C-alpha cells in the first residue's frame, strides 16, 4: 500500500473561516525524502490532483482539516476529495 502523509500550514482560522488560506504543505512518503511546497507554487494543484486520483492512502494528524483547506484553496478538487473518501 502506498501511503502519503500530508499536512497543510495555514493562516489562522477565525469566525466564519474554518478552512483558512493555505500557506504551504508538506508531505512524506515512507522511504523517500520529505517535500514542502508553497500553496502558490504553480505545480501544487497538479501534484495534489495526482494524489487524489492515484492509489495512495492520504493520512495526516488532522487530515479532515487539511482536505477542507485543500478544497477551499482549489474548489475544483472537491469532487476528487469525496471520491477519495468513498474509496477509503
């Protein structure tokens, strides 16, 4: 099984904004060097899309929050997030 650990760093959440602006995200695949990318990096969307469409199991300390931040930043990924949930 392919596992990808991810974590988003964000602006502070505040009333009415519980999925605040993404600043950067980090990831780790067992046996590989960890990665970090700014949310504004032009490669970020395609990289994250590949994780959602691929076979990797996405895990994190608070992955529900991270996926909400991801959907707030890139709303076009929302359908893929729910498909990933449906696949466990």
